[in-house]
């Protein structure tokens, strides 16, 4: 075991503060990684503050990890010391169910092991995330970061990136499709970039007039102010897909009506009950689909990094000193970041 500097929350109200954790010695299939950068996801806040009632304390958040390999286990074939690699939202799964065998480990029949606040399948310890100096992860759950990518802005691709890329690929978005992206945050701005790269015509749906110019800057072809009834009426039965990135309860009915027949509304942000209730007729009479999508499996996580390198796509980031993480959480709650904080781990190692 190796003592490692980290930042952890000790209770729902404690905030995050320095905390030492232990990292295991590498198992035969493990990769040891010195963390250079870690993105900050809204999920980190939910776990730190126990919003979902499942947090095991102390919790060390962080599942958008980029760093360099420092050691590998005896069975590791794909990585070597010095490689730039990434770790996303999961670090293990059963590996034998149909989902795992299909490279869809996020849908593991036994449940994936989260990068943090998960239970290690070997020793039942609680996993700790990327707000730390280093991490040790099974080779199967590590991806290579292409040389062409800026590693700072690559970190959020391991969550915000794959979360929006996976459903667009799964449902076959391509040239000629019209895609609406609901929400203009960390997920939303990545959804715009991916849908455009796949050849679609893209519209951002936002409640804020102030985001119109920013949406266009990100590559959106059109912007609809969702609180404007006239604009929403004009958008009715227009879109093949709606990518819904909003993480809080919101009325889905107006957006369902923006879909063509056979259109698909994809939830990637909302994990709470749908409120207000759906008007089922909006689905039935137009054969529309309401779907959900969770991150992506390991093959697809590698694919999204390679896709971003090929198409020169990156996440817009603001670099963060880890000692300011609690302030960053408050800013995130207000939507005051464009569009993802990324922690520079030098501020932890040298702090």
C-alpha cells in the first residue's frame, strides 16, 4: 500500500479538504498512474454532498482522470511506463455477462464498479477517485490518450465527452439528421460538437437569451429559447433527435413535441423521477421514443478519444487549483463555468 495525498469530503456538509488515502500495490493486470489532471463533474457534487443517499465517507471524487503510467503489473500488455492514459467513470465490472462481453461494461448485470464510492470486487475496499496524486486501475479500464489531444482538455472527455458521444453513435446520428441539444453546459456544448462532427444540423435549446451567441460560437446552427412559446411552436415536429443534458427535473413534454414521428428523445443528465408527468399521447401518436444512455463502454471510450483527435474536438475548460474546489462547486451550482473545471494536480502535489 502507498500513502497518497487526496482531497476528500468527510460528511455531506464538510466540504472537501486534504486527506491521505492508501493505494494498493499493482495486481498482475493493474496499471499505476500518476495523475496530472482531473475534471470536475456535477456528479462529484452529488456524491460529496450525499444528494443520492448512497455516499460512503470519506469520499474522494473524480472520474475524469488523465495521467502517466508509472508501473504496470506482470500481465499488462497494452501499456508501458510513460504512456499518457485516461480513466473514466468505472474501474471494474463482472467481465463475464453479456453486456461486459459486448464491451458495454457500464450496463454490467452485476453493476459496474465506480471509479469512486464503488466496492472493489477483490478486497471489498471503497474506491477513491481522481482528486488524488495517483490511482491504480485494471488494464481493461484504462484508455490511451492520443498524442494530438491536449491532455488538460482531454480529461472531461472521459465523462462529459463519452456521455454525449455514446448515444449519438448508438442511435446513428449522421448527415441529414436534425438534432436538438437541450442545455448549454458541460454536456451540452460537447453534444453540439459531436453532432456537428457527425454531419447533423444542430439546434441548441436554452432558457437564456444570453447564451445565443455562445451557442453559435460552439457550432450550433440554430438556437431556440425554450421559454418563448412562439419559438417552440415553430420548432414542433422538426427534429430527429433531442439530446437532453439537463440534470434536474424539467418538463419533457414541450421537447417531445419538437420531434418528428419516429423521433428519439435521449436523457443523459436526469436521474430523478420525470416531473411533471409525460403526456403519453405525444409518444403514442407519433411513435416517438423516450430513451436514456449512461456513459459508454471501454471500447467506445477509446473511440471517443480517437474521434476527438481526428476531428480536432476538445472540451472547453477552466483550470483549477484543488484548494479552490469548494468554491468551484458553488460556481458549478450557479452554472458559472465554461464549461468544465479541470484540476491541475500540481496544486495538490506541491500544496
